[in-house]
């Protein structure tokens, strides 16, 4: 690797009361990237963040910051700042005092503090809110204050623990765009924890998908979506049809009672595999034209598309299409070779 | 909400045992019985303002203040430790703290008498170490010790309840922003726990300023605090008017100090236990 990563986790493990929260995590975070830790609750993403922040010590393994071992450094000596899930603003201070907290500890002079507070408030679109009490702010405004309080210290890395989790959908969308804007403008590294796959896809440069304390896949949003490494990732990132299948030979897979051409190779002959097909990759065709045929069992209107469940070969296929077929009608299904993703079976189900 | 009659027994209780006695207290304070009958007078209040009684009052307030300060100095760290997850996981500490409270107040005070008294445990240890015996019992120190020992939980519990409810992530946020433990304590934990501290101060100061059992047992027969004075007037001397007047003055002082505390408390709205 040419560039030294800003944060490196090496073989990090953590137990809570005998349950493994993290199992042997290895992770490199590059400078200036927007990295998202994505996974269902309990997958260890928040623990990972808390280890980087210094609130938790790993049971084994080490954390490096710009090449230096910081595993045992207390949080107040680390050059990272955190935006907490429930904001964690200081209730006995007003907005300006909250933001100035870190600067006062660094013993900056009053003029500088005032200037920096005003600057960062402008950055998060809260100009003129200095004297407001934090209780009087809405959730979105409190979140901006929390972000400003962290950013004002000019951290090398900003850690965000599901910062938008408590906001409504519309506010969340606009905050996503705003966060991304701030990250690009300031050019600092963001490590972002979320369980919302859409949020992760929208904002990230790199996504780390986690499950049960292990990393499932690391990659760009496109890579994760288009080339999921296993059935879990495929299922978690967007919706998928996951069907058990068997690899007959390179580029030929058997599932749902038929042989399909595909573009995957490198499996053993007759290896049991998971076949993943995105709901939008199944085309509806007249009966007889597709490989499969079935009966429409249900139709749900989703706004942009219809979600249809089609029963065929004993499998319920989820299909997204802008065209609607009425319930009960018989239709054909066509799947193109490059839309068939073959995954190795997960060792443990 | 409609079933307000559930509260009637309580109202009756309150009336009989709180409102009526308070009016009796007022009545006795401002009346004197002469041959012509009962008449209004301020003579009892004037008598309370005589130097000898004022000295007793001042001394009581001073001792109660010392007791409150000592309780705060001991109680705050204890509450911090009890509220800390790592320590409170083993319940031994909390139990050690709570178990003495299950024993009767009088018994505990008598226990201190036998510890501090002549040929008591401390005396014996001093003797064993060939040190000269010290007079412990029947001193100011013994009275303050007894008060602190008995009233400490009233300081610890309200502070503990505020600390235990405090959002842990606020403390983490402060650490994250560069504050070491001392700074976190100074800037975050102590300011946010002030409502508990104020409750604690009120709950220690009030019983401490009116105590008469502790001062009689640990202070000796000659030892007079305001509580002893009141008790004496009612039980020994039988001068209910003067006894009421002292109680009245004391009540006014307590009400004023509570008012000041409340005002303070309101500036930091918080989860004090009352």
C-alpha cells in the first residue's frame, strides 16, 4: 500500500460478558474517505466505532492512528471526535457553550473561540443560534449542534454513530446531503455507523458490511451492490431473491428445476451454492418466452415500481417492475446470465 | 382522576396531624394566659431573642452547617462510587452502606456512645497503644460525628439518584472533546448533579438543626441545642408558650432556607428526588 491509512485496526476482538461482539477485525481507513460501517443491530459496528473513539478497549488486537499504536490511549487524548446517536449535548449549556467546550479545554483565547463558533454554526446552517438553550431546539437542530461541536475541534477523523437515526425521513435525506457536503468541503475522514443500507449507498466512498462481529465485505457502494460477496450481503444491501442451487460446471448453474447460463466460474463441480437475483433483474415476458413461468400471487404499489410476488417452481420470486400484471395471471420470467450472482454457501446458516 | 375521594383519609390525616398542630403552635406562640383570660402578646418571641437563647440557636445552626458540609464532602464521592457501573456491579459496597440504616436510629447512636465512651473501644485501643486517653464523648465532635453518621444517607441518596440517571453519553462526549476526568467532573458531572446536591443539603440540614436525641446522648446532659431547648420547655418546664415560640422561630428559619434552596434548584431543573 502506497499511502499509510489514517486508522488501522489489527486483529481486534471484543467480548461482552462472554458473547463475542467483535471477532478478529482487520480494517484500514484511508485519509479523507467517507467510510460506512453497515450492518443489522448487534453486528458490532457501534463497538468498532467506540474502540476507535477510545470508549472501549479491545480484548486483543491493536488500533493504529497514523501509524502510531493508540490502543491504550484514553479518548481525551485522541485526535478523533464523535457525534453521538442521541446527540449527548450538555443540557446545562447553551448552543455556543456546547460548541466551545472542546476549544475552552484547549485554552484558546476568547476571540478565537467566538470566531470559530460563529464559523462552524454557519457551516451547519445555524447562524444566530449561539444563545439558544439546547432544549429549545428541534431534533434536526440538536443534531447540527452535535456535529458542529465535534467539527469545531478540526478532528482528523469524525466518528458518527447513527447520527440521523432519530430524524424523520425527509430531514434524514437532507441531512445526508448536508453531511456529504461538509465532508467534501472540509476534506476530513468520516467513519459513519448505520443500519440503513440506502443511507450507506448514498453517502459512502467505502462500505464495510458487518454481521455477528465479523466483516462480510469491504468495497465501494457499486461493488457491494453489484457484486455482493455472499447471500447475507446481497440480502442486506437491497432486496434479493436467494435460491439454493448447484454449480454444474463453469458458467452453468442449476436452480429452480432448470439449467441457467451464468458468468461465474471457479466453483467445484456440483458445488452447492446460493443463487442471488435482484428483484429488478427478473423480466416479465409472455408465457413461453422465458425460462420460467408462474402465477402472480400479489402486487404491491411502491411508488416508483410495483413489487410482485410470482410463484414458480415452488419458489416465491420477488419482482420489481414498472409494469403491473394482475394477480392470478400467468406470466413468463426471464433472467439474463449476467444478472445471476453465484455465492458460496455460508459455512453456518 | 375522578376518584379524588381516595385522598380523603390522607387529607383528614394531614389536617389532624399537621394543620391543627401548626395552628396550635401559632396560638401558643402569640398568646399569654392571664387572670383576665387569653390575650395576644409578643413577649415569647422577644424572649427567644435574648442572647442566651440566640447563642443556642446560632450554635445549633453552626453545628448543622458543619454536619451538612461534612456530609457533602463524604457523601458526594460515595454517591459517585455507588453510581459508577464498575463498582456497583458488586453489590457489597451498596449493602455495606445500606445495612446500618436498617438498625434503629437510637440503637445506632447508643452504639456510638459505647464506642466513644470511657472504657469504650477507642479508649481501649488508645490504652493498648499506651497513649493517653482522650475525651471523645460529650464534645462537639461527638455530636457532629453522630449527626454525620445518622444523616449521611440523606445526602448520598438524592445525589446518587441524580448521578445514576445521568446520560452516560454526555460524559463520553466531554471526554471525546478532550476533557480529562477532573475536567469532566468539574464542568459536567457536578453542575448536572446540583439538584441532587441541593436536595441532599436540605434533607441533612433540616433534621440536623432540630435534632435533640443525638445532642443529648452524645453531647451529655448539659449540652443544649435548639432541639433540646424546645423539648425541655414542653416536657420539663411545661412552658408551652415559650416552647412554641422557639419552634416558631426555628420553623421560619427553615422555611426561609428552603425557599432559597428551591430558588437555586429551579435554575437547574433536574431530577432531584423531591
